[in-house]
C-alpha cells in the first residue's frame, strides 16, 4: 500500500539498546519520546524492550494509547488546565512551570485519589517553557508546599527545540543548581534531574555531561540515530529505522522552466527556477499535506527532488541509472520533521516490519 512508511522494529530496538547502554554507564535513565510516531503501542513497546525506563509524549491522545504498557508515562508538553483531569489520569509525571496549572492538577489528582508527580521546568536560555530565575522558582516552591496531591520529583529543562541553544556543562550545571534549590526549599531529594533531549547526547559521547544529570528525554536519537545539537549520526546506530516509500504516477520529459508569468504557488510563495533545459521528471503520489515543508532524501542519489504541491512530489530522474517507470516505488530517508508529518498523516500507510 502506497504511500507508506516502512518501520523496522529490530533496528529501533538496536538503537534504543545502544543509546540506553551508553546512558546507563553514566547513571542516566531514558524517557523515550513516542510523539513522532503518534504513540503507536507496538512501536513504543520496542523502546521498553531496548532499555528505556519511561515513555513520554506531548499529547494526551497518545498517552491514552499507551495506557496498557506497564511503565511510567511522562506528559512532555506543559499541561492545559482544561486537560488537568486527563493529565492526572494518564500521566504518572508531567512537566510544569505554571502554579495555576499545578493547582488544577492537584485538584484533579485529589478527585482520582492519587498523588500526581511533577517535574518543574526551568528556562536555561532557549526561551521556550520554564521558570526563568531562582527568585521565581523559590516563590513557586513556597506555593507548592501545601498541595497534598502533588509531589515534586524532578527538575528539567529544554534546549535547542526553539532557540537552538546548545546544552553544555555551564547551562546544565545551572540546572543542577536549580535542583539543589528545590531540595533545600522542599526538604526533599529529587528523583529526576532531566538534562534535556537528543541534543545532550553529544555531551554524553564526549563524557562532559554533569554528574548529577540522571535523565534524558530522547526521541530523534533513538528513532533516527542522530544527535540534534549538531546533527551528527551516533556511532553503531541505524539512521533508516523509518523510510518513506512513494509511487510514481507520471513520467514525462518537460522543460525545467514554467511557461508564462510566475506568480504565487499554492502556499503563497513565489518559486524560483533554474533553466536546465528539458528534463525527465516523475511525479509521486505524496505531497506537502503529508510531509509538510520538510526535506526528504532519495536513497537513489541520482534523483533530485524538485518541489511539491499539496498532493504531488516532483522529482528529476534524468541522470538515474535505473529505468524507472510508472508504478515503480521510490524510497526516501527522512528527518525528524518529516517523520512527525508523515506519521501524523492518515493518508500514509504505516508498515511495521521486524527486520
């Protein structure tokens, strides 16, 4: 069935084990992030089989899918007050920075007769979510002391996802200091010091991660074998766990320059073209509705991706050694952004394979 994503469970388990073993050598447990594949339980189970301790996701809908896997679940995105009940019900732990939301979680947990555990998020300069300074942190902690159905079990931060700030010994060292503030004010010992995401892997490889960091929230590194600070592939991991396959629906020789006055395309952009003369072009049955604006890379290096509309991907096959014909399949390696879009698209078949 096309278009499709071929998903190798064996390769994913291999990646998870390699990175999990690397982390465990430094006393670090993995929270494996399931959002890129929309929380499909069959895929998520492979994370646990490979050595991950927690499953983590940004969407309640995905956590609900994972409810029958008997490990602790973490809600990654700051909870919405309107979903406090669902968060307390389906997440064992959630990441938080707003006292109003934590109070709503406390009320929801009380009604469920449970204690909801939270990781307080601090902003180390990436300027996405998180408490911004020590004074604000101490003020929040004083308000949390009286919440009987909330337990602060950790501190965390997020880097590179918005501002592109690279994790290092300095900013992660600051995270450890914030953790010490929580322990002092609440008279507790934190279970979790969560030092970020796949962008922290390079520090692990270089043996530079601060000693007290004991948790990483990993998605891209496990799924694609790549750290996300500099985009380097991780030794002894696979980068083709997920591959896109799309079918050719047209092959024609056409000019490389459109004929007529150039205006905006379907997405409001004015395209720019290079005149290469007449080229052999193929159209594939997949488009931006499925891959967004993300780059994908043909496995056949002779293929050039020219562009895409909502439903069509146009490629140049002039220089290919393979004599492609209508009905043939073209295979692509994909990045994290494309993976998110493709797995979310209901028009792309998810083909889970064991090899």
